[in-house]
């Protein structure tokens, strides 16, 4: 779990009048963005979970991945801190609920998010067989196809239009992103 500009997790979640902003981050670059925010002195929180990456010809390696891909949480005590955050590499913008109205989280909501991170929460998407999905990781990264269930496992159907054929490969749910 990445906690920035604080020594312990409890420092982040002490009651305060400040509200947490939600930053939209380049997917896969959340931890890098967190380090850039740290360097700028911006308090941020990126809950993570352990993920084992299996390389073709190397031993498995445990990595930390963002629990909420594409998002980070930050405290902005003033406009200057907000401007610094928006100038950070991999930070797109601040999530808004309407134009000019940022999505803000109070300490109750942040405590829930923190509890999920502390209890080794894992990402969960409501992806159902028959849905179009994109693979996020591995040799088929960024390929779009159809998700099916066969013999109790999830399979990803890859179409090869030029051949008029399709094939399926077994996938784990964490590798997928629903296409809306």
C-alpha cells in the first residue's frame, strides 16, 4: 500500500476538515504518479494489492498493483498543491461529478477505502460471460474479444477476421477490463 508524505497509515485518516480529491491517473502508472506526487510534497494514497507476474522465461515476481486502476486519492490544502499535482507525469486530471465540481471524499469514505487496502482487497469487476473485454496484461495485452465460460473456467475468444476463424485462451478475471 502506498501512503505518501505520512509516516503511518493512521496519520492520513485522522479526522480533518480537508476532503480528499480523486485524481485520474494513466492506468498502470499509478505508483509512479504517487512517487511524483510525493516528490512534490502532496499527500496521496494509492491502495495496492500483491500480484504475481509470471514471465515466460523467468521466475514469478510479486508486484504491487493499484487496487483501483487509473485512480489515486490526494489532499490539496491549497490551489498551489492542486496545480502541482496536475503538472505531475501520468496525472490526467481531477475526477469531477459535473463541470467544475470535483468528486470529493470525506474521511468516512477514505476510511472505507483504507480498510479495503488494509484487508488485502482485490479488484473486482462485474464481468459476465458474453461480454466484450480487453486483456490488460500478458502476451494478449490490449486485445479486445469476447469472454466465455467453458468447463468452469473463463476463456477469451480472439477472432482472426482475415482467416474467418477464432480461438480461445484461458484467462484470469484480473487480466480483463470490460468494454462498455
